[in-house]
C-alpha cells in the first residue's frame, strides 16, 4: 500500500449523515415546553421564551469565539439568574434529556448512509465523527439510535471537546484519536466554513456534501473543496480518485 494513501475519514453528522425531517420551529417549541414542564415537576418555573432567548445569545457567542459552553451551562446560568442557584445535576440533566427526546425524533439517517459506512469499513477505511453540538449525550444517543456506532472509531462533539469547527483544535483532537498527520485524513461535511475551510487550514483533504448544504456566495467563491458530491453513494469513487492523485 502506498504510504500516502488516505485511509481515515472524518465525518460531520447533521446535514451529512442525518437530516431534519421537517422545519425546526414547531419541534423546538415542543422541545422547550417539554423542558420547562420537567422543571415544573421540581417546582422550578421557567418561561420558554426566556430560555430560547438565552440560547440565541449563546449561539451568537459561540459562533464568534468557536467555544462550546453547552446547553447544560446555559440552563444552569439562566436558572441562577432567576433565583435557582442550587438545582441538582440530576434535575438539569433530566430536563435536557426531555428536551432532546423531542428534537431527536426530527433527525433521520440519510438513506445512503448505512450502506456507505458498511462499504467503507469493508474496504478497511477508519471512520470518525466530529459534530458541532451543544450537548454530547444528545449526539451519542442519536448515533446509537441509528445503529451506526459500530462503524466508527470515535464520536466526538464540540460539547465534549470545548472547541467548535472550524477551530483548528477540533481537527487536531480528532486526528489525535488516530495518531495521524492531517494529510492522512479526509473531512466530509455539508458546511463550507465549519467543515471544509476548517479542515483545509490543517491541510486535510476535503469532500463537500452538497445536498443539504447552505452557503453564502462569498463562501462558495472563497472555499474550494477537493470534491463536491451530491450524496454519500458517490463517496467511494471520490476517495479512490483522491488516492490516485496522491501517488
């Protein structure tokens, strides 16, 4: 085998291996109501509008500094501000789990994901996931529910690793799981800035999955992946071509 052959593939999750079956507005409204109802069972009052407004502040901040402070942190800090400084961890976790039990139902595994993962592993590719996500348990639960965990060497999240893509540290953390150089791996994702640009800053190869992609004209002009594919079922030929180009 050629020493330069790429055998390690890092996947994004949302928009790449899974997609939302419907728009998020009604789902998030139900999720927030479920969370506040769970808190109410423990005599904690929280307005869903206040909670969602606090989350949006958190989203804006994490997009600026690429640091993940997690849903857990946001909820705890908000409850402190509202006079609930000593809420038990078990109560916080049960409220978040209730919320995510609603949002998880809106995620669907891509039709070509399972077959593609099976084929990649049959050809001895090493697979990993790094997902920008505000709650690690939520992602781990989703991956487990889809039945795809056995195909991956690791499932990492920004919630567990502190940094968000495209921060270089996220890719360094992922590559360290395999103890390989960036040139030995390819990143596959739908987000030009987070997935493609982030990986390219470390000299990783990149494959942009376009079917769920949302992007600006500036991103399209500025960020150039090695390959652009409409779906996962076109992945193997692209990987083979990448390796041919490296010989």
